[in-house]
C-alpha cells in the first residue's frame, strides 16, 4: 500500500440544495452514521417553487423504507398520490394511447414466459394489447389502486411509485435528517480550496470568511455542478442529438376531478407535455425546443392541451441532457443533476439520484485514497446513465407521428448501437437483451416497444410446446383474474382520502 493515503474518511460535506442534498444526507447518515462518520450539509438557497412536482419510479419506495420513512406519512406531509405507471398519448399517430405499467404482463405458461405466447396469438389474430394482461395497468386505467398482496403477487410482479409536491418533500427530508444528527450550515457564494499536490478539495470558504472542511465532498448543486464541473473542471457529454428539447415550461393547474393513479405524457407538435397529479393541484411540464416554439406559444399550447385552468406561476428553465464524463473525481462525488441531467419523459431523475447514493454507500471509501472505488463507481454510473438514455431515446426514435418535422427528424436520427441491437433483437424474436446496470427491467422495455407499435416477427419456439387450446384457457384465466381483482379494489382517490390525505395530516 506504499504511497497510498490510508487516513479514514471521518467527515462528509454535502454541498447543495433541495432533494439531492437532503436525500443524500439521510442516506449517508442512516447507512454510515453508526460508524462515527460525520455528515454535514452546506446548504445553498433552494430553487424549487410551489408549482414543482416530482414523480418517482417504484424502487424509491424501497429506498424510503430502508431510510425508515413510512409511505403513507410521506404522502400526507407532501400532498402526494400513488402511481401505477404512465400513460403515453399521441406517440403513435392515430393509434390509441398506451400504458407503461409498473409491473409484469401476464404470467408464465408451463414455465415459459408469457411474451412468446402473446406474440404467437397476435400473429394468429388476437386483438388484445399486451397491457390488458397487466393488473397494474388495468387498475390504473379504471381509477383503482391497491397495495400488492401475496395473493395478487402470484399473478406476477406488481409495483407502484408516488407523485410528490417538491417543496414539502424537501422539508420532510430535511426534518428527518436533522432529527438524525446531520449538521447544516447555510451557504451562498463560496470559494473552493484545494490541496496543491493532489487537487483534492479541502474546504469551502464563504463570502463572510467561514470555512467548511471535510474529507469527502458530495456535489448536490444541480446542473450547475459547482464542485465537480466548475471547481474540478470535469467536462459534460451532451445528448442534445437525441433529445432536442432544451427548455422546460413548468406551471401548476387546477386539481383533476378524480385523481388518477398514473402520470401522463402527451406528444405535441414540438415536444412533450407531462401531467403529474397530486392531491391539490396538477403539475405540468412542457419540454420543447426553442428552435421550434416560443415560450408564449408553449404556454398557450400547454393550456389548450391540458384542458385545465392554469395558475399564474409559469416559469421557463433551460434543459441540457447529458452526463459528466466522470462523476467521482478525487474526493468529490456528484449526485443527481450534478452528475447528469435527463429528459423528464420516464420519471427517472429521482431514480438516478437514488442509484448514485446506493452505489456510493456500497463503495464508500475505506481510506482517503479512493482511486479504486472511484474507478468502479464511475463505471457503474456511466452504464446506468446510458441504460436510461437508451430507454428514453426509444420513445422518440419509435414515434409514429406523421407530417410533423420535429418528430420526423427524431424518427430518422442515428441511435446508439446498444439501443439499435435491442430493437433489432426484439423485432426478430420478441426478446429484450439486458445489460449491466439496467434501470428499466424487461417488462418496461416490452411496454415501450409494443406501445410504440414495434411487433416481433418471431417468438421463442418453446411456446409451441403448449397446445393452442391450453394457451387460450390461460389467457382467459388471466383476464378473468385481472377483472375480478380490479373490481375489488378501492378507487385511488378514496384510498388516498382514507390513508394519506394532506388534510387528514393537518388534523392529526
């Protein structure tokens, strides 16, 4: 170990704001506080606004559970709702909207996966969409919600996520972290001090002369990346060739009359409109290209498409999709948008923050010299970002929107080899190859591909070992099970009212 710095990491300084800073503080304190590690947040002024909403993916629920958070208490305090997936409207031209459920499609038949049987049946004339064999999709589309049980789980994987109001979520995270002993120091403008020999960060000096020192620094400063990007000079790999939306209009609208258990993405002439329902309002985000739409035109299109009364709180922000070349350099690790910025289309932003924190805990340095941990962490996070990137590109590449220059260009664009191979193999035999650090599992890819109208030419020949009559009975049993299960479920809004309403939280 000659020449290596074997000093232990005693103090972590999280520099940043909002969700990234306080979720990181909770995760590190919960996982490593018992080792004697000190966790301190150098908190920058928050940038979130009352109209900001967040949508998670299912793994965040387990992450919350590991942090000791109760899901219903969290929804009460944040005015949040549950979600069983996403509805995609207008991506396939005149075809019906499709649903990306948080769960599996169908169940295996004679130990063979369901998908080959569905492909075979489609080729024989079956006119039942793949999503009709998803219990989560059926529940969501009928306004129902359920917490998975062992009985329901016998059908297949069932999952859910949540929609949250962003500002109350940060308040919840901050209160939890402070109650666990995380220290906080307010910070505005600051200079970064670095060690001359190694280039490692030694501390931050505020405008009034206060200094914050530590052994390991977490950059949670958002897309500005004030530590990793600006202070350390780590470059940014742009993905604008695949994601032309470079602006985001955010505005709140009136509450939906009945709270759906899903979010919605609507394809517009030059972008996408995202609708995220929470208990007392609807969060809207319109992602568009300023080469195709003005801000005012985008606001008008948002109001017209949403069909809801907008509040006077619209704001436009820049969007630059891509990732840092590395996310761990020296003794600085970027998490959340400081590491990479994603298109909002699949609600993966919170998930990538969570992924970065989970990998960091697994690879937390045993000594100040952390070159090996950094190398492994960077490899894992690069793969994770690229897997999400490919999944999101597929929405745009596979669109079937005719006579729209914005969408025509996207359909014609060159795509990464990893995605091209996935599409080619799926088209050939309905198979989805999964790489290391996949964020979206096979059922997610099946929903995306079939939803966009990509139909395989062949299927796994093992499906031919089951007689057609037997397969048909299995199909009928599955659809019957789904129908009966959904009938027994509570309406989503009633479930929220009984278990997680913000108004109930105020009276307790």
